[in-house]
């Protein structure tokens, strides 16, 4: 083992494993990566583990159980640089839908004996529990961004991550705006770029998995989206999606519900 | 009357529509990549076209603020569909372009530049406004004191076949910007589509050579009058208009106008207007570094003044609000551009209106600056 | 006029501050003014002292300092020739010196008895107006300096509250 | 209106966009805590020979993998053997430069931009007013005056920094004073060991007498300082046309092509950084412009 190689640990919290899989999916790059860093703890890839502390901790998933609350604190103590990986870790992910409902009700529907479950009423991002040094959004994360972050850390610089919306990436790849052209509701104008505009390029609206960009004008987007809703309440539901627990999107969905501009209510 | 002599530069000839296929073939024979409007995924894009059948015959586009609809009406004309989001700028000023790669050898950096052959494009169906936009970008990228090597190489090779606009769309205002609908100068070949025939006006020696042996007749006064009437009708049917008589002063004297705040509240800062604009030219350069830091690829990409990171410098942002970014865009486009290049930066193509999801319409915003008391 | 008064009168005359004054006004001012030689590191007054004089620097450099517990004395301003300090003694706010004054180098200063100055200004409003107008300028410029110092012009943007 | 430009920078690759020339770090001078001066020499002697610049111009320094940063040239324009850049370590690129050692190479493009109008200023009193990292772009102007001292009238340098430890080039001040340049230094705050002035740069105007008809003001520094220097200069009836300002924006291409550094009708990288004040006055007080 090269002593100079930074050690990397990969952890999983409540999540689908998709972000870890996208790390494994790197193929060519993974070999280079394994060359450049020491993958000391990566259960998904290898059962051989080395003890901490680690230089870089990649944490996938959100915090949903009392045990996870404790575990993330331990991980933080062992990690010099902690990266929250993917939308579960940065915003709570799809399981954060329970934050807007009664988790107990959900559990009753799904399980015969919900009393055996030990879970928290909310699913929360890593940053609500410990200090996070960098957040990488996306469901799943973009592997080029993961590599960029590792390269940046190895070379002592800040990573170059986009500051603009998905729209700019759409245009750079020649994708025609699905919102204007097809009337498909799209969160692209308020979502930070990073995915390479995957969904719009496949003729679908962006569902905001990379989360809002810093200056996203969400109220103005709500107005635009409500004009093209294909069913009542679609805009509200779009915000309450994968990144539904991201503060700007929470605010947007709440605003729709509270101001009565929720078209779903009107049609009831 | 078949003939093998070439039409004179400046002359207008008439050809049968199907003859146009021969012109496309000629262009391809001469090594041009023929690009034109095509229907793909129920929308209109610019893509390679092999023959006339690839053109959007029978289509029109309905355009309004935040609305674009490609519609098949079954008419028999090839060039009636007013262009969509894409413009020719993507071919001359590509959205991504690799600049060079570097590799560290010993203590030195060795450069290698990508060995890509500069494409020779033939643009088929460039509108008057679009030609004006290309000429505006020429002023940005090919100045006396600076030449963009990527742009220039492509621009010098391009063959431009323009088309007179007969049926403008709802967001068009080229008449106000004095760029259309009639194509004036700077084309190789200009095409005017009449019901049964194409009129072709020859603009360059290359076009003359291209037409050698193609059966043509000189256009009759009747047909020319027919074309004139079509263009007059088109000019009277512009979907939008804009009074530019007091530009750029109106904007530059009103930089603190409260209306900027109002429009800033509606603007998404999504960059769409700048990306579909055929004259917007902002770009950024980024490095992609290898894991060991010993290799890097430098790439040029489209950027936008609406990108929050665009005006970031040494830890601060010069334009931290959407209001200030919108004002930068519009005050440049319809204001300071004039001082930089002698013309305004807008050609009246209406793309920024059509493709703004928030329905921001500069032909409405400018009059607001005039009306609202300071 | 006594010799001392004569000398004071001559020194005051050099100050642009007073050049617009009529002779009788300048004489009045000279009568309430004493000249004082100061040596480097000499303390003119401490923070918290009772206020008694308005000063004008004729030569040298006077530092205004505030003592901050655990950080020591911080120089917040230096007064250069022809500049005024101790102006708050004429328009008392807290009746105590709000900063200390120390001579940085040897110099000469004019000390105007502030109580007497207020008195002659009360007696002669023409003189009072001139003095107060001048003081207003001093206060305004001092306020501007303070604002600019507060802005911390050299702070790096990222260390300030970013928008 | 704006000072004229040099048409063809020596270290500019016209065939490949943004591809730099390479220069070797020949020495490094630590100036203050977060600023060091990097002395560079082109690896290609022919370029070094052809390279000239005017006081006030800047180069784009390129760290492969990190990007480019616009850094003004702080060295003597008469010295053709090396080029100096005082770099403050604030971002990715400048921090990477901070890790360079003597013998390492760095990419360089330039020189770019307009310059201090040293020719026009001949016969005039020159009042240089700058703060912090605003001194480096003015140092070549000071060197130019030193070499041509007889051509200029009264020359004053007002230089301010936050604290005494933030003052740059202090070991040269005596040389400048010997050449009859009135060097005045101030800090925003000092401790008891600092015997110099305390106060902000614009305030010094209160202690100087101007012949406003023959005085030109050159200023560079934090934008807020520039604002107040200009207010004070204008208050002393120095005409707009006699005030020269060096502005800063995020320069990227250096050639007025990429758009980033725009200020109204100007590309700061090509129409600036040095402006005669009347050119930028209409945009000077427009917030966030």
C-alpha cells in the first residue's frame, strides 16, 4: 500500500445503493481511481476493510433510524473530508416524502407488524446531523462529478461544479426545451446542472434530482409550470419529488398548497 | 431551356423545385455537409439533409411567448416553417469545442491540439434575421485585433443558402430590427419560394460555379413581382414589433429603473434566452484534469450572463441578483452592443420570446421602460 | 499683545482653518489658546479623561488610540499638521475623552481651552458660527474616515457576508 | 478616448485559442502574508526577446488543470530579462501558483489591455493613489517615472493597506523617495509600534495641495476605495479627463471575446483595465452593473 495515497471509505445509509453502483459503474476510470486512492472501506466492492481514520468519506443515503443518527457521528469523527453522495444524502431522497405525511400511516399500509420497526418520523440529509464538507447531488450522482471531486481533492483545489441550471446543459447538447416545445412540466430552469440534461434529452421533464441551484427563481417557475399542468396538482407533486426535501423546493410546494394556487384544490 | 453557362452574380434565376435536389447533390460533391431544417421528435431542428424530402415540407410553426408548436398543414412549400430553438451559431461557434490537451513530461507541458478536420458546411435555408446574426457574430469573432481560430476556419468555408421569409411567426420582429424579411447581402445563394418554383439569386462565384449546367431561366418580371408581393405581405404580418428609435439611450439612461426589479422577479435566470439567441456569444473555458494532475483537456463551452457563476471574481459576484443579470443581458443586447460593434445585438428573430418559459418578452419590456415614470 | 500671545497669534494665522477670520476674532481665539511642545510618546490625554481642550496640530503627528481589553491599544487615526482633534470637547457628548491621544513624534500643538472657546462663541455669534462651521467640516471628514474604516475596504469578498 | 492598445501581444497564440506560451519561474519573492511575486522568463528565448509591455497591462497566467487568472505585471517594463507578477492567493488558480517552485513552468498569455498614459502625463504632476493589491499594477508606472524623472512634475504616491503587515514593496520606498517621489503610506489600523499614518487613503487628499490644472490622478485598489478617491479628486476640481482608473472584473479570454469582464460597453480585458474616468463615469454608480 502506498502510504501517500489518500484513504477512501464508502458508507451506505438509507438508500437504494444506486450511487454506490454508479461508482462501481465507472469502469475505465475505476481502475485509475483505485490506482490513485486507497479504497479502504467499500463493502459493496470488497469485503476487505482497513481501519480508519479515512481521508475521504463518501456517504450515500439519508438518516432515517435512531441507529443511523449515531453511526453518522462516528463516521464524521473518522473522516477528514466528508462528502454527502447523492440526493438521499443531500436532501433526504425519495424516502423524505414521509416528512410531508405521517410515516406511521405508511408503515401500517406496508407492514403487518409495524411495531417491530424502529425508524424516525423523518428522513433527513447528512448535513442535518454532522458537518458535511461537500455535497454531490443527483439520483444517482453523476460519475464525472465524482471523479472531478476526487481529482480536485488529490490536486488540492476546489472542484469545478456547475453554478447554472439544467437549461444550459440542454442547449449545449442541442436538446429542444421540452417545457416550451411539448408543454411537459420540467424543473430544469430551477435545477442545478450536473446530470448533463439526461431527462430532457430523452424527451422527459427534469424532475429536479440535482436539487435547486443557488439563485433558482422557484416562484416564477411555479407560475410557468402551472400553465402546462397535465393534471391538477402536477407542479406541487413535481417539487415534492426526489429532491422534495430541499429547502427551496419545500418552500415552493408549501407556497402552492398555502396560497390556494394548487389547481388540484380548485378542481375538487 | 437547358444551358451550361453560368448565371451572373446578382442575377435571379428560376428553377423547378425538384431541381433543388441537384443543387444539394452538387454541394455534397464539392465536399459540403448540407445542413437544413428537419423535423425530429415532432419539433424543428437544424441537421444534415440529404435531399429535399428531408425538408419540413407542409409544416408551419406557431410561436408565441413560451409557446412553440410545429404543425403540419399540408401545404406544398418546403421553407415555410419558421426556425425553432436552434440557430446556425451551433455550427460556427460550437457549444463545446476541445481546445488543446496538455501532458506533463518531466517538468514541461507538451501540448497537442485535436486533429479534427474543419467541417465545410452548406447552410440550407438561412433566414434574413439569421444571416444578420451570423454577420453580427462575425464582428465578435473576427475583428481586426482578434480572430477566433475555430470560428474563422468554419466561417470561411461555409456556403450560405438563404431563404426569404414569406410567412413570419408570432414572435418575429425582423422588420423592426431592419434585418428582414428580405435577405439583402452576404449570401452565396438566396432562395425565394413561390408556389410552384424557386427563385435563386446568385451572390457569389462559388454559387455561380455550383449552378453550372443546372437548367434555369432568368426570372421574369412577373415572378419577381410575385416574390416582392410575398415579402411585402410578410413584412406586414410580423407577430411583434419594437420601436428602436430611442435605443440604446432609453436603456442606458434607465439603468436604475424600477422595471428591472419587476422583470427580475419573473426571470428564471435559466439561460434559455441567451442560449437560443443567434448572436449571444459568451463562452467559458474549463479544464478537465486527470487523476494524477499530469494531463488536462481544455474545452470551450457556451456560457451565459444569466449563469450565477458568470460574473464571479476572487470570491465575490459582480451581479449577484437576477435583476442585475437580466439588465446586463438586455442592456448589452439592445444598448451597449451598439458602441461595441456598431449595431444592436438583436436581429428580431424572436427566439428569446418563444423559448423563455416565463414568457418574458423584450418587445413588451422595452416599452415598459418608456412608459413607467422614473 | 504679550509675546506669548503674539507668537500664538502668528501660529494660528498659518492655519488655513483660521485664514478667513477677522483679526479681532483671531485675537480672541489666540487669547484662549496655548502652544505646547510635545515629545514622541508623550500622552496628551487618556481615554476617560475629563475634556478640557480642542487641539490643532501645528507640526508632528498625534495618534488617537482606543484600548481594547485583551487586544491592547489600537491606533484608529493619526492627526497630521493643520488637522484638529479633541473636537468633542466643544460639542460634548459624553463629557469624557472617547480615545487617548499620544504624540508619535516631537511636535507643536495649539491647545484651545474648550470652556473659554464655548464662552467666546456664545458672546460673539459671528465668531461662533465660523468656529462651528469649521468644526462641522472636521466632524464630517472624521465620520467619513470612520465609515470607510468600518467598510474594511481591503476585506476579501468571501470573508464578508456573501449575498 | 481610451488609451490606445498594443495591437499584437508577443505571447499570444493566434492559431490555437487560449493555448499559452510557457514561462519558467526564475525566482519567488514573498511580499506579504498572502502575496508573493513570481519572476518569470519564457522558455522560448525568442518570445522573451520579443515580449514587451506597458505599465498597467496584465497577463493571463495559466495553471494546467486549474485554469487561468488575470494578473497585472508589476515589474519594470524596461527590464526585458524577466516579468514579475505579484499574486495574491485567493482562488483555485492563484493557490496553485502558490505551490510553484523555482524552475517550474507556468502558462502565460499576454500582455493584454490598456495602460497608464505615461506619455500623456509628461509635464504633469502625478498623484498615485492606491490601496492593497492595487499597488502592483502601478509599480511599473513608478519605475517608468524613475527612469524619466525629469519629464514629470511633482510625483506623489499615496498607498494604503489594512495593517502595517499588509504593506507591499516597502523596501523600495526609500529608493523612490530619493528620486523625489513623495511616498506617503497609511494603514487602516495599527498598533503602538506603527509610527506612520493611520487613516484611509481617500482622506489624504485633505492634506495635499493640488494644482488641479496640471495634476493627474492614477488610482487602483478595492473598488470602494476607488470610488472615494474619485469623489475627493473631483471635489478638488481635478477634471474627469485627468483621472485614470484601473478596473477589475473576471477577465477570461483577454481579447474581448468571451464576454465575462463586461462593464457597460467595455470589455475590461481589452478596453481596460486602465480607463480615463470620463469613459466609465456613466456606469460608475450603477449598482451591480
